C-alpha cells in the first residue's frame, strides 16, 4: 500500500488483491466523494475507486448556486468557501461589441437571497475528500469489467486493470459521461450537441478591475463568459459550434491560439487579458454532450443493486450551471435511501431481504430524482439553444426581445431553490 498526498490509501501498481465491501463507489469526482462522505455521516462504510493517480480536478473551476451550497452546509464547508469566493450579484448579457442587452439582478429573483459562486475544483474536491475516513479513496483503481457473482446472486464483482477484484453488495457509478457502469447497464452514450467549450482560470497577481458580475458576451454562434472568483482569479469560458473532434490532438498552446482566433471579432479587452493571464495547465477543451432521459431512470438505470448517479446518470450541458449541483444532490438523497434500507432496527434480516431492500432503495432514489434531473437537463439544453442566432433575424430577435425579457423573469433562479434536506443522525 502507498499513501496518497491527502493521506488516503492508494493501491500500488502490480498488486492483485480481492476486497469484499458493502458499498463500492466508482469515480472520485465531486459526486462520488460527496456520496462517500454522506454515507460515512450516516454510519455506512464505502470505498471509492478512482482510476487516476490523484483526485480529478479537470476544468479548473466550477460554479455552484444556492442548492449546491446547501449540500456543502451539511458538511460545515459552505462558510469556508463563502469566505474565499465572491457571491456574484447578477448576470449581465452583452453583445460581442460590449453593448448591454440586459442584466439579471439576483436580488430581484424570487426566493432569495441567492448564491452564485465560482470555486476552484481542486480546492473543493480536497475539502470534500477531507470528510471521508482514511483508506476510503483507492487511487489507480480503473474498473475494466463488471460481473454478477455466480455463487452469490446478491453480490456484484468488479475487476480492475491491475488484476485486483472487488465484491460489493452495492455498486454506484459516479464515473462521469464515459461511465463504465453506465455502459454495463446498457445506457445510451451521451450525444454531442455540436458545440465545444474551452475553459480557463486566469490569475492576476496584482488584482484586476473587472465588474464583479458574471458577464456573457454573445455573437451569433459564439458565447464568451467572464466570471470573477476572488480578488486575483477569474474563471472564463468560450463556447462555439464545432461538430468535429480533431481538436483532441491539439496542444494547450494551440488551444490558446485557437481561442484567440475564434474570439478575434469580440471587442472585449478583458477577455483577451484573461486568456493571456491563463497558464497552459489551466486550459481544458471538451465537446459538449448530454443525454435527456426520456424513459424513467428507475427502469433503465438500476440492475440488481447496481446504479449510476451524477453525470453518469444525467449528463447535462453547462448552460444553467447545475451539472455539479445535481451530482451533489444525488449523493445526499441516495445516502438517505441506503441508510433507510441498511440501518434497519430489526435484529436480523437475511441476505436476500437485505438485497431486496437495497434494490428498492435504488428504485426509490431514481423515482424521486428523475423529474428534477430530466427538467434541468432539458432546461440547460434549451437555454443554450436560445442563445444561438445563426441568422441576422434570429440575432435581432434574441438581442432585442428574448434576452431582455429573460432578465425580467422573476423566477429565473427557481431551479436553485431546491433544498436537498438533512442527513439522518447515525444511531449506533
């Protein structure tokens, strides 16, 4: 065994071991770690299998709103991040020349006060990882195969790339859009929406003079965003139409030059400053994908005691900033369901009864979550589509009618009012 930097045990290469566990979580991103932390809080042990050799923090930053902050509050983490990262008071929409189209003031939205903060992924991930016991996170643990046990029908076996195996009563995939658990369940692969996104985090060691607003600049088919995080750090992204995936061979420097070329007609000097103050390791580029789950997920995403959550269950486009929040919500709600199933007050239950309770808990979870995740995934896609205006008439209608009207809608932040609720108190 070897200790990772955060003190959690990581499997060293070449070891071939068999592990018998109650709950195995595949994927050590926000959702998987939050789920492990929530299980620990309610008295249930789990292990997290993460394929990377360190905690994953791709994307540099993540925006979290009020519903996600309520999840962090359950672990006493919310105030820690409130003291570091700005709460953005509103969203300003502008055209590519800097003319304001509208401003959406969060204080005018129903259900406030509201929160919208952009945080460093690495900092957030490490804080959540700090909530789980030592030995929970197993790095260098890439799952390559899933099988139902031939001798114990209530057990699922996981095979790892290094030859190790895990047997588990419950397997939950928080392993993202390319989920191996989702593939085993037979889920349709997320579809490209024909757009790509480059994200970056600029650092201004002497500070900057940008407005403390999330500002979105729109041309016909390109969207640029500037999102202040702290007094020295600014998150930014650019989205444009591109159905090819040849960019996967680009170096970070080539990606940077591509962004400068794509946005050359934007009259936004602050954005150019952001690009030029972004280190190459803080640049990421991705094809935007989603899957709108038309069929009830309790019918398609539960096989025995195996299921998926977060992006593995309901991958979403980023246009309303709810992908991470939905994964955090999933973690709390599923932990609550499994607590109800496994922390029975009955003195003894058979393995068959326990397995039936787990299966029902997974079904109940998806029945509770499907309506919300479907609605948010669909809304994200529609919001993104509404900002594309590939003709002069569409651009005119967007800039002079649709976006100004959106800025006056009082329930614009309605999706962030969701309260995930509390975790039950563990009673030994």
